C-alpha cells in the first residue's frame, strides 16, 4: 500500500477530506494515490502537514 494512502487512512481522512484541506479537487488526491500523478517535494510537505505529520518522518518511511 502506498505510504500516502496508509498515512491518510491512519489520520482518519478520506480522499475528499484531504483534498478539502489541500484546497484541491478530490481528483488531485485520487490521481496521486492511483499512481497517475507524481508529487513534487513542496506538495509532499504540504500533504504531510495537512495530515498532521512531520514531513521528515513521512519521507523516512519511504526509504524503509
């Protein structure tokens, strides 16, 4: 499972909830989670923060 999907679910957020917090359409989150869209570093940091996570810790999980 994708680290962003896992993190979003652990935060108790739906794709629509996350998209609303990011002020983006829900399709933005859906395309990222489906692997249809890449996330740049700035977006990754923003996504982590709106989920209440430390971007450094979330990024470290990618290396595991």
